[in-house]
């Protein structure tokens, strides 16, 4: 069931593992093809990828407003008595996230041979997107851009391993 019989049906059903397997096989086949048409297709896909990264970057400007509106709607339905336990939960969550962020920042700084503050600055945008949307897929373009442009990781490696890691993490949570 991991190899799709119909890729469009898998796409419409949201089956991420078959789509991932198809994409890997299609990418390998396209990369092994030595024709001008394959090079043109790869260039077109690269342009499409860059356009989507730019589009997500633009949409990130509207994210804080959307979050404020969502929080306002929640407060109007539940009232202000929910504010105290919610603020305690947020404080605990932020404290744990800061601790984990510091540990990850030190590991990332050591791996990239940069300073702790450079590593934290580089992953700032993906972290805010992930926290704001609660979606690792929404943070994917910002993550790829930060790892490639600011931390100088190889584009081909992060383009393969980051989406695979996110997909396997999603599948792990579903299986649990």
C-alpha cells in the first residue's frame, strides 16, 4: 500500500507516504534521464519550488493577524475566566520550548560550526511558523530556506531528509 496505483487519488486522499514514495521514484527516474526534456522539467520544477517558497514567505506576513483573530474568537466564546489556566499552560509550554530550543541551538551551532546566536537566528522563522500553525508541513518551506541559505546545508540533502523526517514523524504519530 506504500506504492500508489493512482498518484492523483493518493494526492486527493492525503496519503502522504505513497506520495512520498512516488516522488522519490519519479525524482530518481527524472534525474537518471539524460535528455534535454528532463533538464527542462527539472528546471521547471525548481522554478515552481522557488515560487512556492516565495508565496509561503508572503503568507507569513498575515500569520500574526490570523492568530490574533483566532484568539479573539476563542475569548469571545469562552470568556475571560479561561485566561488564567490558559496563561499558565502557555507559560509552561514556552519555558519547555525555550529549554529545548537552547539545547537544539547548541547542537546546531556545533554541527554548523557557527555561534549559538547565529544558529538561533537562522531557525527563528521556521520555529515561529511551526508554533503558530501547529503544522510541520506549514513550516517546511521556511525550514528548507533557513537551512539552505542561512546555515549553508546542502540543498539536495535537506530537500530529501527534512520532508522524509516530517512525513515519518506524522506516520509515527498516526500509528501510535
